[in-house]
C-alpha cells in the first residue's frame, strides 16, 4: 500500500512539474493572469469580465479603466451642489469602492500612487487608500504618474520632477517633460528636446525637434520633418527618414516614409513588414500587431503573416491575452485564436 501511495505521489508530482515546465515555455506576455479583468460596455455602461467572458462586475459605470496595482479607476455621475457632475474613484476586483468617487479626474496607479485632480483644478497624488500622499498644488501632471520613483509635474507652466514625498528633484525649468523610461526622460527647452537622467543631468543635449521615450534601448526623435532613432548616448542608430514613427515593442517599430502607409522595422532599421497598412494600425504586443488596410483590420505576427483575418473595422493591441475589436454590429474582446470571449451590440 505504501509503495502504491509513493508511486501515485511521484506520478502526480511528475505531471505537475511537466505542466509547469510547459507553462514556462510560453512567452511570458502570453501567460494569462487568471485574475485579469477586462472592461466591457453594455447599454452605455462599463463593467468587467474575466478572461473566459464571464461578467464579474456588472456594467454600471459611466467609464472604466483597466486594473492597475489591484485597483481600477471608474467614473460615475453624482450630484454636487445641485449640479450633475462626473466623479472618479477606484474599485477592487469585486466591484467594491475602495476609494470613493470624489475626484474631478483621476488616472491609473503607478508605483503605488495615482494622479488626481480636485475641484480647484490642481493636481496631486493619492495612495491606494485614497489619501493625498502629495497634496494638489500642480497645474498639470503626466497621467502615468510615477516611473523610476519620479513624476513629471508642472508649476506655473514650467515642468520639473518630484519624488514620492512631493520634493522637487529636478527644478521646474522645462517647457514640457516626459516619463522616465530606461533611466532617461525627454525634456523640452525652448523649441528643442533632449534627455535627462534621474539626477537632472542633461545626458543628451536638446537638439531634436521632438523626442519620445526610450524603449528597447532606442528612442524615436525628430530632426526637421523626419523621424529616426537614437541610442542612450544620443547617437543616431536609425537614420531620420520617416514621415511618421513610433516606439519599439517586441523588436518592431511602426514607421511610414510617406505618412500614409505603414510598415514595421526591426532594431537595425531593416523594413521587415512592408508599408501597406494605414494609420489605424497599432504596435506589437504579445507577439502580434493590429493592422488595418482599406477599412479592414486584423492582426499580423512578427514576420508579417496575417494570423487573425482582416474582418474588423477597428482593433486594439492585445493585453493579458485579449484584444478589443469593433465591427459594424458592435464591439467585443477576442483571444489569440480570433474567437470572441465577449461581444456586445452598440
């Protein structure tokens, strides 16, 4: 009897380990979190479903955003001083309000804090209990909030950076400022943009007519009327020759030489997917990219092969295993096989 029990324990352990090993072979971006919830709309209200399409939180909000740090920002209608107004708050995965809808505007949590605006029009940062961690005193703030421990905010029209206590780390001196990414952030001085590090040191001098964030070691910049890509030393790695260009994702960047038709380049600048898609196309996520051509949209893989047919009127990139799609009859969420897990009419 003991030998049989021992055999069964070993057998089931083998099965579990084998399954786990197979799971690890999957692209990390495609490992679907079982607790992931997705925004849906029904009869003009927003709610949430799970990855199987089951409604977890009934549609009841005016608007809703995806979960971040365990909370989702939602908007409701309410009465303030006899006036009907919109207010933003945060719910947990059961739909319970953890932070009551009391903000004139609020954004997703990042690094434990979220940007919020009060009725005076000033921006501050709230913690996951809804308390002001940094009281509203900024006339503007980047919606992402904190990245690399710093947040870009504006005072009297000039941008700088604060830490999690609200202390100014980089003086308010720039015309505009971006989120930190891979240790650098773009900033604008006069009509030119450059990049600073977390100490406020100018690492790439302001010489670009536009600058984007770093992604996969490269940043999209504009020289005159053309876009190209630089490395973290400011060296041009992909010549500025595009009329339009976007960030790298999955070693692919969406570009267009004429500003009308888009294709994808790799990190060396080689055109790996020809330019025959229109501007409604999107970036790669989870190994595929949304593309549109002559009013029809679908998905291609990194080789350019169409993996989900061009049968939708609009598509968004995949996130946690599902993608939002639109067609004439309504909108829904599909999985990587192109099958609907949710569909709702307009």
